[in-house]
C-alpha cells in the first residue's frame, strides 16, 4: 500500500507536468538533440526518447526467451511466451548540457530541458522464416511493454520487457524457425506524444513488413472506445539475431500441469484508462491478485497503472513461488482519485488461468468507484 500512497503524493505535486503542452510543429536542433518548445514558457523545451535497443546478456546474445509451453488440465491448450528485454538509449548528461548551451547561444535565456511526455508506445516484431534477411518474413502478434521493476528516477524508463503471448500456430512456426538455424528478427517501434500536432505527421520507419506489424499494434484498444490521441514523434527499428545452437537456453519447453513455475507470466492485466485519458479524475489503479501456492499458503502479487506512465497499458502477474493451477485465483482493484481518495474494490474469483483481465473503465463509469473487469479468454484456433 505504500507504493500507491507515495504515487498519489507525487501526482498531486506535479501540476506543471499535467499542464505541459509541447509544440510538436516546431521541432528544432539543439546541439546533438532535437527538441520541441513549450507553448507557454519560451525557455522550456522537450527532448524525445532515444532509440530502442535490445539488451544483451553476458554471453553477447540477446536477452530474449521463447517459452514453448503446454498448459494441460482438463483439456490441452498451448500458451507460449516470447520475451525480449529492451532499453532506451537516452541523452547523456553531456548531450543535455550541449543542448542547453546551443539554446542559450540562440538567445534562450536559462533554457530548461524536460523529457517529452509520452502518451503511447507500440511495437511490432517480424522474423525471417528461412533464417536470412532476404527470406520470407512472418509477423508475430502485437506484444506489450512491461516494467522490469519499480520505476526509477530517470527521465525515461531504462529497461522494459516486450512480451508477446503466442497462440499455438505462431509459437510452432517460431519454434520451427529457431530449430532450423539462426533467425533474423526486426522490432519496429513508435512513440506518440500529446501536444500541438504538425500538419503532416512523420511516417513510420522500417521495412514494409515492420511498418505493417507496428500498424497492427496501433489498432488495439478497448472495445467501443475512440481512437487514442497522440502524435507520432519518433519511430525506428532494431535488429536481433536468435541462434539457439549458440544460445540453447533461449528456448525453454515448459509443461504446466497442476502447478505453474515461479516467475512464469500467468495472468495478463490491461488498462487503457491513462493512455486514452478516459477518466481525468483518476490518478492510479492498483490490482491485487491472490493465488494458492503448492505449499498451501496464499501468494500475493500486485501491479499498478498510473497517470505518470500512460504508455504502460499491460502488465503480467508473475508469482514469486509456484501456484496451484487446480485452485481458483482472485483479484480486486483499488483506485486513487484526484482528491487523494482511495477506493477499494471487491474481491472477484476466477478459475481460468489463460485469460486476459481488462480493468479499463467503461464510458458510463464515474470517478468515485472501482469498476469490475472484463475477462477475455485466450482462445486456440
């Protein structure tokens, strides 16, 4: 509970962030950086995030993992995961200092540089089926960027895990491609920000296959909602090479029968409230989940969505200990409102371990009560 109380305090003391309106029409060079001016304060400028890069492990291979998973209880269904750890190469302190000096030389007295508030981040991943860049490409389903831990004090997040939940056929195709040899992959990404939009927005960059995969991710959102706002400010693509002959631990085959392994991402939770600005009076949502461990003890996990990180729309529950999949799990949602009020929701039981829990507020919801979630079953073709 300390985490969400601290979050409420931070949000209530950041009115300047909420009022920031970058002028995205007037991008300009400032030393090594490209920046946007503020519409109100002529000495305030915003710098966009740097390119996304794939994190490497000590063995020089990508920090990626394919869980080829079978989930077998009353019936057989496959629920595999592909995870990829990425980082943002943000500006260094020297680059920020050079940008400030350049703005000062241009007549801006005491310029102030701030990170551009990002509304939305989407990505798409494609890979060469034959293992070579020129071979036929296949796209994986859209994935989600998830946090690796508590948010830090950096202007932008340092690392996140891009998680893709694979159906049976997508997982089999990717596994077959990996077993045939090294696989060339490409991840395309796009950052969107709020502000005064330019007459002509920049285009997505990357190969046609990568651009198509990113566009597929951009179409996602809560059913019946209006298209999310934001202007495209940065896009790019980064390459990955996966070779399970060289790095065999990147492919793990997991059988989930009566129990789930510790750390395995069982339940995916989504909220579009902050990305789509659905409830201006809402500052944070915390989801508390409980399950029965194989030892018979209750195991708890929590995730939090907030207005400080509107681009974070999905998080997975990873229990620290093995859980009993023959027993139900339950959840409840807590909300922090604009006046600091904490609203606690009721416990709800669930028996399916392969569902997507969507806690997005409905259009008719008020800002004074925690709302029930929508549960979508993961179906198999």
